[in-house]
C-alpha cells in the first residue's frame, strides 16, 4: 500500500473519530443551561484567550465583519458575560474583557466537556489512552494549533453570523 493511500485511510479514520469528539465537545455548549448560542460562546473563548481585546482584534480573530462582532458583543454585554472598558493606550479604544459571570460560564462548559471526555476515556485501555494523547499532541504540533490548555479551535478563522 502506498504512502498516499495510507494517508487517505488515516484521514478517513480520523474524520470519523473527530465526529465523535465533536459530538462530545459540543454537547455541553448546547445544553439547556448555557445562556448563549455557540457563536457567542466562541466569542467568549476568544476574549478569554486574549485577556482583553479591542473590537477590531476580536473581529479579526473571529474572521467576522466589525459590525457583526459589535452586535455579538452587544448581546454578550447585555447578558452580563463581558464588560467593555476604556483602553489603557487610548481612551477612544474600548477593551473587551470577560465578566466574572463570563469566566464562570466558560469554566462550567470546559468542566462539563472534560467530564464527558473522561467518561469516554475511562472505557479505553490505558495504552490506548496514552497512544491517543501522544497522537493528538503530535497532530496539534503538526497543525500549528495553539498550545494553551483549554483553548478551543486553531489558528484558522471562519465566518461568524451575528
């Protein structure tokens, strides 16, 4: 079997496994107790990752229009999940930060995700768990993904509806 064929088979197997992981991963964020849709949750994760970010930086990170990012922030601010403050460099610049409620929501979603993943891992033999961790770490490195624990997504951006 050629290397190209083997890579294609590996990609197909990973695609199937990724579907299972995505189901587990998105379950907690779609739960009835989560007060915001996945699009707004993504904004919260980006804000968390950056500590504080201005609106144009947020729009850039999301791959969204400035007006769409602004509307998302309006909704999140109204829900009490982010705060907007005058920037430290310029008073005209507004810094977007997580509120304590926003931090608590992300912690809860992350904890629920990890609980669901733990349940699946508990059904796997120890050697398979270690092999999975090693493989995912190598995959992350090869993909150039961000390495901060708990950071969702990768470097790629995508279009975000408001």
